[in-house]
C-alpha cells in the first residue's frame, strides 16, 4: 500500500480507506481491456464478450444518458470503489458513475452539489472525487465487483455466463468461482449448459442481448427441435412485451397524476403568495403564511411521488420486455426488493413490537430467536456478505455476547 507521503500524484488521504482522487483518464484505469484466458486478471464483467459482442448491461447510450442526468440533478449518491493499481488506481465498482462525472465535467454542465444544496459548474464539482480505495488482488477485486454491482444495475446473465467461461479458462474450480462471484453451484451448473450449440443462433443471440434470463434459456434447451424452440421463445416474448406494456401504462398514469398534483399545488402556492402581497393586516399575513407553508409541504410530497414514479419508469425502461419465469409459467424469482418488502419489513415491525401482533396479542407460534436470525441474515445480504458460515459465526458470537 502507498504510504501517506508516497501517494500517486494528486491523490490525497481523507480518512480510513477514503481518498480524494483527481478525475482524469491518466489516473484512472477502468479494467476494460481484453480478458487474458491464460491468467486470472481483473476485468470489468460489463465488458465480457460473447461472439465478439458485449454481453453486459448498463453501458448503452440510453442507460448512460439516463444515469448522467440523474447524477446531474440529484448529485452522486454512492461512492465508487477503487484499488491501488500501478501508478494510480483501478475502478472496481462505479465505472458508469465515474464516466458520467467525466462527461459532466468535460461539458461543464450545471450539476447539483449535495453539500451546498445548489447547482454549480460540473468542472468545479467533479475535478476530484472522494472514493474508497483498497489494496486488493485480482481475485478479491472480482469478489468486490460482483458484490457491489449485483446490488445496482446487474451485469446481466449473458455477461455472467461469459465470466464463468473466462474463469474456467483460467483453471478456476467451482468453489473458486463461487467465492469470486457469490453465485451458487446450481447457477454455475446451469450456466455451463448455455451455448450457441444448445440454444441455436436466434435464441443464443436473444440470450446474449439480455432478452431472456438463465432460467428461460434452460427451459428452451429442453426443446430439441430448433424451430419449435424459437416458436416457443417468440410466444413467451409476446407475453413479456404485454406485461411490459401494462406496467408502463400503469406507471405513465401514475406519473401524469403526480405531475398534475405538483402543478395544482404550485398554482395554489402562487395564488396565496399573490394574495399575501396585497394585504397589510399582520394576522391575515400570518394566516396566509401558514397556509402557504402547508401547500408547499403538499407540493414537496407530490414532487417526491413524481420522482419515485419517474425512477420506477427509468428502471422499467432499462430492463425492457425481458422474458422471465413470469412469462413461462415457472416460479417467480424472489428478488432482493421483494425479500425486503415481504420478509424484512414485517420482521422489523415484529421485533419493534416485541412479538405482539397488531391487536397487542402475543404470537406464540413464532420464535423470537428465529425472527432475529432472519433479520440478521437479510441485513448481511444488504451489506453484500456472501460467506454464509462467516455470517452465521458472527450471529452466534452476538448471541453469546447477549
């Protein structure tokens, strides 16, 4: 690790693992070079290739433009993760964010400064960036990358299949790949079945383009006749497109409603402020100010609802009409968002109420120790922990201490 007095030029230490890094291309390495299939070297999985095409998600012009505008108007919410590399640093997680910042600084666009609460020139705000910088090897870098990235915009199943093939070409065993990626043995086994030969060109191309997930690809492999396989995929794709359109229409209606609420609240505020300027009675002015304050709160809440719906619409467009278990009649995968909603939130409420139901009655058929274990497991998932035995050992230690 670099000592305090021997840091790469321009980098300054802030605290702990946090360093202030100049945002310039000479200092930053994005790990986007070709994959060496003889030696394990860290590369950004988003740049994995299948049939000489990028298999990763998140780097399209539309996706990058959307992320850049969100950062411009809301500020940077998450700190990128880097490692010491050569005479500078290498990006482990946060390539998309950093490239957006470089573009905003180059164009000198007005960007929201979260610290000041105002818009400032991009070249001033993003000349440097505070990042976590670690001293880790290639193997650890892959682990960090999978852990960090799979909680944001996923690499995509195509890129993960390409990554597994790369790891195998480097002589990595199943247990090593599981340690690097956090993927289960079953996922690895299924990924090994996916190929151009097993899917056929049309379905293989669809898989590489993230038009279907791994589970759907496995179902298609089970159809021996290639023409029937493609026919079945097109049938499922129509179902996915219908589901996508229905969600989009619902969100568009919610967005229109939220925008109307913002406009209405704004008009009321303007009318009250105009009325305030026309009166001189102190009591009447105080009363109007109170009304204006309430209306502004309504306006703020409506703006928050609009932003939430807008964010959901953005995520939906990024995903597109992808064929999943919901389209083939299979079991739906329990996403982390659903785990938080259906598991963590009720568990937190249960612990908060000390095991009492909504009516204040004790729930006898639920063990509080089990509930606390579920809570702890989900919290560790949030942190990106992948070693289950380390998690359980930590939980056991906490029990002993209590």
